[in-house]
C-alpha cells in the first residue's frame, strides 16, 4: 500500500494505491508541519486522525478512513509517500515524513525534458501518453493553465503557460481599483456584456477558449492523430464552456482528473 501526493500551487492532491491498483483520490488544503509530524506517529485503529480530516476536503471518505485509521501506517510502517511538488516550501515540510520518496525529472521516462520543467507537467504528459497513447497533448486547467505535448517517440515537444481561470479573476481584482473579484457561474456569459461582472467573465472565458482552440489546432497540424487530455481543477468548467462554444474541438478532448497519478504509476517505484 502506498500514497501519492502531488502539491500544486493551490492545494494538495492525494491518491492511494495497493501495488499497481488505484484505490481512490481526494484533495486537501496544504497541511502544516505539525500535522506531517503527526502522520509519522501510529495512532492505532479507532483513534481516528481527526485533525488531518478536519484539514481536508475529502471526496472519498471511506478510502481515507481506511488509511488514516491506522495513522498513515501499514503493519507498523509508515505508508510510502511518493511526492511530486511544484511548491518548494511545501516540499520542505514533507521531507520530515518518515518514508517520503520525492519524484524528480530524471526519473521521468521521457526525452527532451528541460531542467526547470514542472514535475506536474512531466508526469501529466507521461500519464496521458501511457493511458491514451502517444503523441499526447495535456491541457492542465489548474492554478496555471498549461499545455504540454509529447510526440510518438516520447519526446517533449514543448508547451505554454498562462494564468489559470481563478488567477486571472484574482489578478484583475488585485490590480485595479474598480473591478471586484467574481466567480465563474458555469453559465456562458454574453460576449458583449452590459455589466462589470459579465464583462470580466466574457473577457476571460472567450479569450481562454479561443486560445485553447488555437493551441489544439496548431498541435493537430503537427500531430493529427494525437490524443488531447484535459485535467486540473477547472477541467469540467472549461469542457462545458468548450462544448457550448467550440463543440467540434470539445468532441476531440478526453478529460481525466488523475493524469499525474498515472504518470507516477509509470515512474520507477515498487
Ligand atoms: N477547493 C478548491 N481550491 C482551489 N481551487 C479550486 C477548488 N475547487 C476548484 N478549484 C479550481 O481549480 C483550479 C486550481 O486547480 P488545481 O487544484 O488543479 O490546481 P493546483 O494543482 O493546486 O495548481 P497547479 O496549477 O500548480 O497544478 C482553480 O482555478 C479553481 O478555479
Ligand atoms: C506551471 C506550473 C506552475 C503548473 O503547475 C508548474 O508546472 C511549474 O511551476 N513549472 C515550472 C516551469 C515550467 O514548467 O516551465
Ligand atoms: K513564483
């Protein structure tokens, strides 16, 4: 039994596995150094680790209970924790976990990676290629919105980085006097908006959709048979918008929330 933890710029993403079998995934807020230390202590079944749960936004409670019921231990050993992080301050906290195994770029079986490439991007494109086939283009709609493509020879072709949807909304609110911070409702705004909230939504949504459609178009000119996989916290929202505005583009896209975990499964580990 082992855990995978990916640390993004907004939150933590967890999965647990038995051997090669995926058992469940959930997201939590960042955890404190004190809680990491607590995870090193076996707490025994029944002494449920409520602080870890309290810190969590748990989607698969049963899976989590089975793990933390033994205090992140299995037969008195801490569960191995495979860590992929793009947040150095958070990486540092997790180095205190007793059996942490940090995944680095040199363990990723892809060619042509550049030294500062995010490990999340490398793992996601590896996972997409392994599950859906190479060549693969990953669109990760997370804190940052990224495109990452690899060819049939498992070589990184490259990609692009822009602010994610929430970050675009936040930066407008923070950098201006009059613009409020709004949330995307899920309904498509009119393109030619007649109030401030809808104008912000229109600007961000239609430019991001046009950008995504254009990147996909450019990718498909080079790799007509390529799979295209959308992941990240905003994947569903974006796919819904895409289906409404560019249905032919949306029809070519798979969504998968767990690409990074499929990548971790395909790096050297037990
Ligand atoms: N509970 C939540 N906390 C943060 N973001 C959320 C939440 N629920 C949905 N989201 C959406 O998910 C996006 C963040 O995506 P995600 O959680 O995949 O990012 P991340 O993995 O933390 O960051 P990175 O881009 O570094 O991988 C935000 O733009 C936001 O709109
Ligand atoms: C782009 C993010 C923030 C996306 O999570 C991450 O992959 C990262 O910090 N990357 C480093 C820069 C790069 O990938 O070129
Ligand atoms: K930075």
